[in-house]
C-alpha cells in the first residue's frame, strides 16, 4: 500500500474515533454510528492492503 493511501486511512480512522468520542456526551446513537463507521474504515483499510499485496 502506498504511503499516501495508508495516511488517508489512518487520518480518516482517527477523525472518526474523535467524532465518536465527542458524540458520546451528546447522543449515544450517534456515538454508536460513528463507532461502526470507525470499524468499517479500519476493516476497509485491511481489505485494501491485502488486495493490493496480491
């Protein structure tokens, strides 16, 4: 995986983690949504990495 693509996944995942942390104090459902989006982004990064490795 190129450095720019891995940087994108890292920054996007951290941004979603921050959104999850901030939304915990406001709305639990929104925090759950951001948590699931965070897991999906991290999983997508692993899938892209394995497909590019082949």
